C-alpha cells in the first residue's frame, strides 16, 4: 500500500514537472520570436537613421549661406 502511494505521488510529480517543462518551452519559443522581431525592427530603424543622416549631410552641404542649423532642421522635418 505504501509503495503504491509513493509510486502514485512520484507519477503525479513527474506529470507536474512535464507540464512545467511544456509551459517553459512554449515561453522560450515565444521569447525567441519576440527577440527575432525586435532585432528586425532594430535593423530597420538603424537603416532609417543612416538614410536620414545621409540626407541631412547631403542637404547641409547644399544649403544656402546664411541659413542656420535650426532652420535647416525644421525644413527637413517638414519634408517627412
């Protein structure tokens, strides 16, 4: 009787551990997917920043004398 009770407790414990493992595995997969998406978004934002900086540098070298940086920045922001 005691042996079968111990066996039953052990089996219940194993089932509980199995459920925990399945839950953690699912969370891990979701976290990996979120990380992958965040890395893609970061790459896109970096490219946009590089493009914007290149545009600013190009326009800065072409601006008319007498225009200040603030005016140029406001002009650029209105174009976006």
